């Protein structure tokens, strides 16, 4: 089966009993279509021997919490051509180890007794220390050897170290203040600064805030810690930036990876157009409002002028 990049996966229907080597024969037809395929042959330098010992094991859970112990049952049997020899009796040497050097315990020997169906059972225990880092793994090897030390087989199990997650809430943010007003004109932003102050907490039952970073913004972030009224840990943040960068977004990550955000926005000064008040015209210290007649506005001065002209003509 071709896997790509010149790699192939070979399947065998079965393997011979005893010792054997692996030999590969084939033809290389990667040259031009008209050229004759080139035959090749490769043989592994390692001699392989099938084991007559069967070691089977299965863990109920492959996740282990730090500070806990897990028990792994296993079964040992003698086989002939892959079939369990149910009449066999033998005592096997037993060894168990792991790549993290965590404490593990196992019987030194297991015995296939008469009438047991050719099988013997045992248990290995593995203890993960409380200091083990969550997200790591540990590989356990169970090794079984016959009494004559001429045959050996083993089983390999891989476990993931994962702390139990009780904190599923993301850190919260409480904005305290946003000080200073930034100028409306962008040409004046470089000469002004603004400050954003907030309190962040993971709550009374949280695992605590591990780090706070600036996700958006181009300013300076300072943090300090305090204890809240309910006993929770509070991280106080102070963010200062130029008015040319008027938005900030902070990301707070707790100790189990929950992420909370905190957003701030600078205030901008706005200019208001001046209001002009027009006073009505005054005559002789008295306010005179225009009078409308028939849709036309007639001023007092024009009325006086018409009255004088009419009086002269009458005389």
C-alpha cells in the first residue's frame, strides 16, 4: 500500500514459526516508459523470531490524574502457531517499567498452572505523582520471559496525564475607569495619552489567572494582584496608550486554559458649534415686532411716512 513520499506499507497474512528474516523483491519502473524495469532486492539485517509467549492487556482508562494510581490487568499464555496451548504449565519471569520512572509494582513471576486453560493473570499498578504535569504522557512496558530465558514478549501501554478540570468558567473583567479625553482631530493624537483601568478575576472557585496579554492595542500594560472581598484573587490592570491608539483588548488566561477578554475605548472630545442669539430691533427703548397684513410685512417707520404724506396732501 503506497503511503506517499516513496513510503509503502506491507501487510503479511502470517509469520513463520521460529527465526526468519524479511526479504523484499520488486521492480523499479520509475524510469521512462520505454525503458526496461530494473529489478531490485533488499534483505533486513535483523533476524526475527516469533515468540510463543502471548502477553495481552487492556486498560479501562488511558487517562491518569496526577497523584492517582491505576491498576492494569494482564494475561500470559503459551501459544503454538498463534493458538493458546491450554495444556501448558510454566512459570514466567515478570518485569514492568515506564519511561517516566514513576513508581510501579508488579509480581516478580506469574505461573500458568494445570487446569488453568494455559493462561495466567496478573496486575501491574502505576502511580503518577501529584507533581506530574498535566498534558504529558507515560509509557508502561510489561515484559514476560520464560524460565529458560530463551523467549520473551511484552505489551506496551501509553497513558495520558490529565488533571481533572473543575474550572470551566473564563476570567471576568470589571472596568474601573477610562481617564482623559482624546482630541477629536487625529493630527493632535500623538501629544495626548489615555488610561484604562480594570479588575480581572477567575472567581472564588477558579484556578487563578495565569497571564494577561494585549490582544489589540499599542500601549503599556501594568498589573498587580490583590485579594477581593470574597477571598478571590483579583488582578488589577492599568493600560496606558497614545490617543493615536484608542482601543484596547486584553486576553486573560487562567491555569486550565479558559480565556476571557476585556475591552476598553478612549473617550473623544467633541466640538459644538456656537449658538448666536438675535435680539429683536428696539425703537426708543421699546421693542417693536413686525406686523403682518395680507401676507406682507409692514414696518412702523413706513406707516409714519405714509401718514405724513397724506396729511400734507389734505391740506
